[in-house]
C-alpha cells in the first residue's frame, strides 16, 4: 500500500457510504425503495438482494416459490 492507493481507497469508501446514507434519507423521507436506492444489476449482487422479486433491474434468474 502506498499513499496514493490508500487515499483512493478512502475516497471510494466515502463515496459508497455517502450513497448509502443518501438512499436511507430518501427512503425515510417517503420515497419508495425502487427510487431511493441505485441499482447495481449484476447476477451476483441480484442473487443476494432481498428486493430481487420486485426490482425492475434485477439480473437474477432465481424464482422464489412458496412451499
């Protein structure tokens, strides 16, 4: 790790935290989940996401069934 890499990593972390905090604020202010949070539609992310069943951007091919 050098100083440049460390600074870049910290800036990226701050950006992610800022995005999350902004999304939470939007949701608390009454926006629906779909408009409060930015999507990151790749299969790995979508398969792990709780909102894949109603997200219009979902890349997940998994279908949930009721037993």
